């Protein structure tokens, strides 16, 4: 029997196998859900296969498992993941300008992005999570039940994510807006207000100017339209509303982030490499400042 | 209810779509063990048939799928089903446990 020969010689492959990316990702969601449940962690699966088909783009494949975790459970989750051989790669402080996610990697399951908050929410991360948690639903991924945000919360998350994704964001925003009825869109705006996400949501509809006075305004201008490192730091400085936050940012301006440097170099930076990169930082800042001034000066001359 | 098999709790699985070039495939893992497993070709067909039809019809399904007689495939099919049970990827359905698919 032809099939029997296959069956007898290699009935199942295990361990060091390369699964198709979509299969690996689906199974990885289930594994992460199991680890979270086992550790008593509340989390919501977001993006990729956790998204309702209504908002998914045919042919778009995610590359990692994204989860939003109850902030007070983050340490418990990362411990559970690490105990299951997920290796921490990027910490929360160095992941993005919003410092919202940490990345871990597993040799079989690939990347997991652990979100302790979702960029765009203005209310406290614990309050935001509780709101989403109260409205949550269930999705089945790889025949395994996982917790997901409600359909309209999913729409809001995609819109907010789209606002800071200068590459694919516009497509995602347009697709989700087209999939929602007018009444649903109103509801999404109401949800955004409850989560303090009006500024970020305005970035998806070109309405940011209405929020010019808000501290996070500049940050969303840079996130949605792009900007130089200098503009980014300026926006972050404005968005930092307390003195300790501003002081911490000043320190970060001067020192190169080790995680980022490691990703750029492809290996753990030596002390000499880190010092060299840190020493180079003022040069980059001056160059950007020079470019900025050069752009502004002709404007001023024209105005005269 | 006739004897059959179900997928145990704690097993996550996906069936390969038709676009896969290497024929039928099932990818699965016991979430507790966290190791990926791939069943391809006849192995995938047996696992899939086992969760969908009564136990005494699995060999017949595979015979049809492979174009052979039921007697010719029965031993291989039953051995493989036993291995799937040992590995925790299938379990015998208890008489009162409802539908075929767990």
C-alpha cells in the first residue's frame, strides 16, 4: 500500500520540524493560552488569527502571537513563558516609543509580543484592560478556545494600530472602517472615549489638529506621519507629563539602548561597542538638528 | 453509540489547506508538552478519519482514500491509531461523551 509505506516509514514528524507559518502561529496561540491559563494569567489574544474574519485582509499573515495582558499579571506571564523555553529578546522599555510590548522567542513557536498596554489608550493600563476584559469574547484558534476582545474593541485596536503603522496602517484603517456600519462606528468612537483614545483615533481620520493642546498630540503626529529621531524625542518629552518621566527620558536620550544595539549588531554588544554607539549619538542629533534648521531657514527667509 | 475516537482536551490542531503541495496534512501539539507534530499523507488521513467516523469505519475510509482493500490496510491503520492514543493525540470516546469530534 503506497500510503501504508508512508505510514510505516514516517508516520509522524515531531520536534525539529518546520511547520507552515500559518500553522505554527495558530498552534502558538493555543500554547500561549494554555501557559497563561495554567499560571492564572488574564490575557486577550489580539491581531492575526485572533481577529474576526470581518476585519482580516485575505492573504495577510501575521508572524507573531500578540497578547494584551492584565498589567498586574505581566510578570507572572513572562515567568511562565520563560519556564516554557521562550527566550526574552526585547524588554518593555526598549520595544517602541510607547514602551508597550516585550518580545520573546521560542525555537518552535516563534515570536510572542506581550503587550502590557495598548498604544493610544489614555486611561491607566489596568483600567483599560478591565474594560476590554469585561466585554471580551471567545475565539477558536487551532481547535482551542482563547479569549479575545469584543468585535468592536477589535475594530478599535486595529484602527489604533493602523494609526502608528506608516507602512500598512492606511489599508487596515480603510478596511475596518468599510466593514463597520455607521452605528458601529459611533459605538467604536464611544469605546475610544471610554478608553481615553480620542487623540490616537483622530490620527486615523486626519483629525489630529482638534487635539493640538493635548500632551500626546505630537507623539501621534510622529507615530502616524513619521519623523526624525529629534522630532520623536521632542514628542516623547511633551507626552511625558510628570517630572520623573521627563527625567527618565533625558537619560535615555544620552544612552544607547542595549536591546536595540544587540538587534542591530546581531550579537550582544561589548562594552566598547556600546560606548562607541553612545558616543556617536550626539553626532546624529547634531546632524538632524542641522537638517531641521536648514529646512526652516529658507522658510523664514521666504517669509521675510 | 458506536465506539469511536475523539481529540483529547489539551490538543490543538489545524488541518493543512488544499494549497499545501505535499498532500493532506495535520499539524498539532499537546499544549502542555509544547512540541509541534506534523502528520502528513496517510497519517493525516487516518487521524482525520478517526475523529469523524466510528472506529470500525476508519480502515474502510483509508482503503477508499488509498485505493486498496480494507483488509490490506487494516493492520497498519490499527497500529497507527494505537500509537496516536499512546502519544495522547487521540483518545477512545467514552460511550456517553457525545459527538465524534472533541
